[in-house]
């Protein structure tokens, strides 16, 4: 199993109510419905403000690295990536478990 975790930090000038952020959030929420390799998908806004905290997170579980690669290549996912790239910076970690 691979747990794919992405943490997003909105760029200066963007907030949760910015139209492009609302669009990106909608795309992120829909990824789970458009990527068949995902076993589970969870997204949401950070609920506690801290200077070091990120703003938004996406967490997906996939069966293996082959599925993770298909996830990365998925056209809907690529659309969401392009949208988030324009409004945020992010970090990613992929945790393998046995």
C-alpha cells in the first residue's frame, strides 16, 4: 500500500474564497471519483492556524507503485495539478506500508 500525502500552501494574494481556489478545491474533491486506482481519498482545509501549517491537504491510498504512477498520469488528476500549481506551493510524501 502507498499513502500519498500532499500539503498545499496558498500563494500570497489567494485565500479560501478566491474563485480560483474554490475551483481548485472542487477539482481536488473530485479526484477520488475520477482516479480508479485510488482505494481511498480524503481532502480538506487545515482547521487550526499556525505559522508553520499548510492550508489544504489531500491524502490518497493506492495499492502499489504502479497504481501511483497511473494516478500521476490520470488526465483529471493532471488538470487538478495545473490548477493547484497556479495558486499554491506544495510538498508531497508517499509512504509505503507492507
